[in-house]
C-alpha cells in the first residue's frame, strides 16, 4: 500500500436504519390502503393490506430497537 491509498476517501456508508424505514413506509402504506382508504377499487385488496400492515409495522418497530441496541454496543469506526 502506498501513502496515496491511505488518504483516499472512504465510500459513503449506508445508514443501518434503511431497512427499518422501508418496512415502516410500506407498513404505513398498507395500513392506509387496508384500514383508512375509502377508494372502492381498493376494497378487493383490503384484507391483504390489513394483514400486511399488522405484520410490517411491528416488525419495523422491533427492527428499530434491535438496530439501535446494536449501534450503542458497537464502537464507532475510526476515521484515519
């Protein structure tokens, strides 16, 4: 390794909460379509969206606390 390699910038890191946000976003969308919408075209998909929202929203909450606990126990990476 040369000195130039050590000074190269690191690639951006993805947030550990990306999966959690995707789960919550899709869960809230399913909640809206399954429980709150008055669109008659969505009536045939209401049960699917209700079941999916009941699964995805608690999964997102559980994943949030799991990721937060893991990030608290890990030592932050050193930037050299």
